[in-house]
């Protein structure tokens, strides 16, 4: 799980190097689709046809957003897309810890963080060690930069703690609504702060994705509320409790 977490962080940062925040967060909304596909192909989970139908507007909105994106970059797009697969895998593994092994959110972060540090330490020293040393000598405002780096780490801890807490403590519809809000806020801030250009069709595609994500949350909530004897209930007892979140984690 720590290894998948590291891959997810790296892919997210790489994608932000080539595409704007708004576009990256819209692609991250593809996570429900990748989670369903992974659980269906690898974990052999059954999903109602309504779940598959609810993914259509999500995929369609992302395709429309990608086609009309003014700052489109194929490498950044692929990095964000593979990041969705990493996010889905991490979430599935986190659910097995939080529900199957009765972990709580703080224990999950506590056990995962040291392994993630060891995994990233060696490639960070090899790939960026000399650059960090040169930066320390040439940085015009070292204290402010260190404050930003430290603040980013604190926010990353709070984000991952809250993600595990939500997976452990609430319902799928709550997490989906929160994920929709995150995408909407990220798109708005990307336009207001970084002045990333957003076309009309790009806005339409993003809106379709958000509506599709909300509909997906509604379908999950409706199916999870059905009694075990209804035809739409998944075959496995735990599958109706599975949480398929929208977005991940670190930006």
C-alpha cells in the first residue's frame, strides 16, 4: 500500500508539471470508473448495471474536457490517468485494512508513512539530491520556501488522515459529495489564482463529470439501502458496503 501511495504521489506531481490543476482534478474524477473496473477484473466483484450506467456521464465528461482542454499535454494526461489507477488500488487496499483488519485512520497513516519514506528516500537522493543542494545555495528566500515545503507536508498528513477517516466512518454518498466539491473548488481556484484558460466546452465537460459523479453517489446510496433479498444486491455480502471514492489524495 505504501508503494502504491508513492506511485500515486509521483504521478500526481508529474501531471501537474504538464497540465493545469483544473484539468488534473477533472481527470481524477475518473477514479470511480477505474475502481469499479479493478474490483471487477481483479477482485471479481459484482456490480449492478446501474453502477455501470452511472459511469457513462463521468467518462463522457472527461473525454469532452480532454478534447477541448486548451492546455492539453499527452504526457501529463497519461500520468494523471495512471494516477487514477494508483488511487483506486490504494483505496481498495485501505478499505481492506480499515474494514477487514479493523485499523483506524491514524494507525493506517502511522504504519504507512515510514515505508513510504524509505521507498522514496533512495530515488529522491539519486534524482534530486544535487539539485536540492544547489537550490539551498541559490534560493533567494530560503525560510519562506522551507515554510511552504513543511506546510505541504502537514497538509498532506491532514489530507490522508481525513481520507482514511471518511472511508472508515461515513458512507459512500458522503465521500462522493465531498469529492465533487473538491473538484469544483480546484477548478475554480485554478482559474482564479493561476489564470488557467478554460473554454466553454471545457466547462461543460467538467460540469457533466460532476453531475455524473453525483449520480454515481446516488446510485451507490440507493443500492446500499436495499434489503439483502432484492435482485440488485451484489452477490458478495461486503460488496454493498464498498466505498468507491472519487478522488485521491495529494495534489
